[in-house]
């Protein structure tokens, strides 16, 4: 039986687990059907004691799950509905859950987080998770925070693919605003910084570890990203995420 006390990982309904390998400075996802609990209990009362930063970071982890799943090219009709519902619900209720310690809002986010877990468990994720596992394995920054910071950059890079662009346009239509702009606005509203530099990650440490981060960011979920990522691409992406330069990832003609 799994009873989650935060609204983010969706682990109560997935076959995934993550371990940090200190010797490699890397988080690695493990998958096994035996990890799936027999029973999942979503008790939103347990989430009422979450500090605001945990509400924000775990909630953005759940939103990243839903969006990366939605643009993954392995998606099917059943999973699409789960991902769409989770995206719309989290965009609406996460800022309310952050602002108010309210059972109704916390319960909504708790449910949508679990829906996002069901969705990505079916089809996989993408590069935002690959990058956050690399950075999280080396630096003392939470997984949800790293996903939240990386997500707009990853989506902008991935939008160079026509099918991904179409799916992002679908999301934008659902929520009534450009999804990348909406994520940036949401991050600002819930206290998530725009860049790794703004998250107080030391520039010297980042540059000193850059080649290792580059290599590790190409692993994990990056391998199932809907757009092929080269090492040169990843160099630009990581630097953009660190310095907050979204314009470096605009679609090239």
C-alpha cells in the first residue's frame, strides 16, 4: 500500500523508482512491475503540512510528468486523456494550492499528480527529466525544482518538431494561453526561479562540472525525448538553462 504525502512523483501508481549513485553523481531511474503498489490511497489531509516550496516543487514535477508524457511520441488515446486532464487541472489548481492551505485545492493537485503518474508510466517522459536527473545527482537541488526550471527551455527546443509543436498548440488552446509562457508565469507565481543561476547554483561549480553534466544529461529520459538531442544541442540547452537565455533555443529556420 502506498500513501503519498506530497503531490508530485506519482510513485503510488507507477513502476518507477529513482536512486542517486553518488559515485557517478547521477540519478538513475529503475523500472519494475513489482514496484507498483497493490493499493494507492490519496489522502489529501497529509499534504496540508507541506511548506510552500514543497507544494511548488512537487507540483511542478507532476506538471512536467503530464506535459512530457503528452508530447512523447509513444502516447496512446487512453494516456492522452489522462495527460490532458492532469495538465489542465494542475495549471488551474497548483497556484491555488500554493497560495492557500486549503483541503479542496490540495486534494485537486493530489489527484492530478496521480493522474500524471498513471499517464507517464504508460509512455515515458523526456529531456527535462534527463537533465534534472543529471543536475540533481550532482547538486543539492530538488528534482521538482530542476524540472520546473528546465521545462520551458526543453519545450521551446522540442517545438522545432512539427508533431510536438502541434501538441503544444493543443495544450495552449486547452488552457487559453501559450503553454511555455504559462509555465514561466506559473513558476514566477509560485516562487520558482527562471534559471539555475537564479536558483543560486554557483557558476564556477556549474562550469567545472559541465562536461560531466553534459554526458549525464544525455542519459535516462533524454533518450526517449521526442526530438533527437545531440551533444552540441545539449551544450546550448544546459547553458541556456543556467543563464536564463530562452532566446538561444528559438527555432532555427
